[in-house]
C-alpha cells in the first residue's frame, strides 16, 4: 500500500555511456532538485540499465541528495522500465535510504516506491511515496 508522498524532484540527464551491446547495457547519470520530506534538496545519481529480451529495462542505481542545511540522504534503488514514444523512458521501482540527519531520520525505516520519467530532451521527473 502506498503512503504519503515523500518527495518529488526535477532534473536533467547529464551523461549516457554504453557499457555493453549484448545485452545492451547503459550507464546514466543525472542531477536534480526538489523536496524530500518538505526539505529542499539538490541531488545526483547514476544507474545502470540492461535491456531484457522482451524490451523492458532493469535498472540498479545509487545516489544522494543534500539539503540546504548540509544534511545528506543517500539511496540505492532498483526499477523496471520501458521505452515509450518519442524517446521517453519510464521506470517504476523502489528506493532504500540512509541518512545521519535527525530531521530526515524517518527515511532510514521506509522503502520509497518511485516513478521516474525521462523525456526525449533528457529532462527527468521523479516522485517517491512511502511503501507501507
């Protein structure tokens, strides 16, 4: 069951790198900004996506967000994706968080279910909800 919206961010894909052609495997890095638990953050991450035989994507990634107060949240995530029309890529998956911040400590005990979309120009949009 989905709980409250934990955060939302918008950003830009900054690097794509081909790692393999058989199966196709790509490394993607991005930067974004938004809010997590109502706190303004700037973030970055890198994930590796493998195209599976049915054309879907399996991705694994890591990243971090930093608040204006210097509190850091790191994350590890896993997702399933698909290609859509006009170069859009869409993922759905889960994030696990780690933080030493007392203000954001709640994130240490929740899984975050996410939607992550990248448009044809490389603009990213993500939303994360608590998984209850």
